[in-house]
C-alpha cells in the first residue's frame, strides 16, 4: 500500500503538480492519523467491553462457586439426615425385638411362678390337712396312747421353742408317718403331766395352722399382684410397641423422601459444577480473545504509525525543500523513476528522493 501511494506521489510530481502533491501528502497524512485514532478508539472501546465481560464472567464464576458450595452442603445435610434416620430406624426395630424378648421372658417367668404357686398351695393344703389330722388325733388320744408318743412330743415342744416354722412343718410330716408304724418299739418318756403336754402340742399345731394359712394367703396375694403387674407391664409394652410401629412407619416414609431429596441435591450439585466449569471456560476464551485482539491491535497500530511517520516525513521534506527547488526536484524524481544515477551532492541535497527510495526498498 505504501509503495503504491509513494508511486502515486512520484507520478503526480512528474506531472509538475506541486500543489496537488502537497495536498495529496497532507490528505494521506491526515487519513493515516484518522485511521490510527479510529483504531485506538475502537480498541479502547472493545478492550473495555471485553474486560467488563471477563470481569462479569469472573464474578459469575465466584457466585457460582458459592452456590455450588451451598449445593454441596445440601448433599451433605441430606446424607447426614439419611444416616441419622437409618440409625433411628435400626434403634426402633431393635426396641421392638427387645420388647418381644422381654414379653417372652416375662411369660416364661410367669408360667414358672404360677407352677411354683400351684405346687406350694398344694403342699400347704396337704400340710393343713395333716395338722388337722394330728390335732384331732391328739385330742382323741388317752394318756396311755399319748405316752407312747412321748419322745416325739418332747421333740416337738423343744423345736417349737427354737426351730423355724418350716422345720416344724417337716417334723409334723414325720410325726404323722410315725403314727402309722409299730409304736411298741418306742421307749416311753418319763412320767409328767400328759394333759398339759397335749395342750401345748395342740396349741403348737394351731400356731402352725395359722402360719400356713397366712402363707397361703400371702402366696395368693402375690400371685394376684404378679398377674396384675405383668398385665400392666405387657400393656405398657403394647402401647410402646404401637408408638414404635407408628414412628417406624413415619421414619421409613421420611427415609424415602430423603433419598429422593438426595438424588435431587446431587443432580443440582453436579449441574452447578458443570455450569461453573462452563463459566470458567467462557472467561478463559474471553481472555484469549482479548489477548489476540491486543496482538492484532499492536500490529495494526505499528503499521499505521509507520505510515503516518512516513507521510509526515515526506510532507515535511516536500514542503521545505521541493517547493523551493521544483525543477531540480522534478529532475531527481525523473532520475529515480528512470533508475538513472545522480551525483552524491544532488542526492544529499534533495533528500526526498533518497527517502522515497529507501522506503520503496524497505517495502
């Protein structure tokens, strides 16, 4: 382009149109200046716009990261909620199993206790009948018959004062068995007031009867209390199990919702990160685009500045030297166009031809 313009200037010069050349050089210089100014303006506007885009993309990327952190926290919260819910469900299920085992243990203990109660009452009733039998037998014995049981009478009276009631019950059984064996082998005890002894023995049997009846009554009360307590306890367990089953059902439904929320939260987190990556890539492309534009701008600026400098130099040389030596300058131009040699004095005096030649050679 510069070569073409210079040749045009030279051609105009060769036509002896000095004023036209000067005006043409001024126009070229002005055009280059306007183009350079427009280049700078356009680049400044474009640079500001793209820097603003880069800044907004960076800001959007940061905001997206904050949003993604929130999405990640939502995922973490849902996972934590699911973990807690699973543990609570496991606790409720274990509680149901424990309650079932407790009821089974209580029922088994209840059966054992009832069996023991029945056996105890049976034995106590037999003892009562035995005591009644002994008392009736003692009341119907004469002194001679009572004397035959003297050793057992003394043993009864001795143990009554020192032994436990349970031991006396056992002795009563032994005494009853003795009444059915051959008492002729028993050595009579020393003589004493047999009527008094018989009265003491009957009084002792009365005490034993009251004791056993009290034991039977206590056993019955305990059986009733145990049954009522067990029924109340089982009722409380049933109520607890009912609440546990309700809570278990609610937590299982809640777990389904939490699983669905977790899927949605994970999808939102992934989408958020993908959008963040897209914003980062857009920002990087914008940065690269700005760099490329800057490179192209610097190239165009250097070219236009070089043209402006060249036209400025040509215009200056032409206006200061060619205007005063038009004929000689035309000859120099002719020489240059026809590629004829000129002496060094003329070449140094009229530097326009030399400048043009150098410029053309550089092109």
